[in-house]
C-alpha cells in the first residue's frame, strides 16, 4: 500500500500511522480508486502525508482537505 511506503520514511507514532492509513483508505474510496497500483493512489498517499505533516490531524478534516487539494490540482477525478 502506497501510504505505508511513505510512512516508513517519517516520524509518525503508531496511532498516527493508523489514522493516516484510515484517511488514505477513505480518500481512495471517495474518489473511486480501487487499484492500489493506480498512480492516483500514490498521489493520494503523498497528499495525506503532506497535509498531516503540515497542518492537520483530524481525520475528517484531513480527508476533506486532501480531496479538495487533489481536485483543485486536477490530480484525481472524483466519483462523489
């Protein structure tokens, strides 16, 4: 899973890793990415980690921010 590969490089506590993995899965589901090898899965993982490092740890806010920023940059297409 793309998110775990990225989290190995960081300094996140185990609770943070679980939170970020959950948010990652929710974002994938919201935008309809099923294949974890899809390049968008990697983009989503990077965005979730980036936002968690910089600004946000609330899971719902983190999910919403990630989706919003990815859609604005046109990196993903939403199915919602």
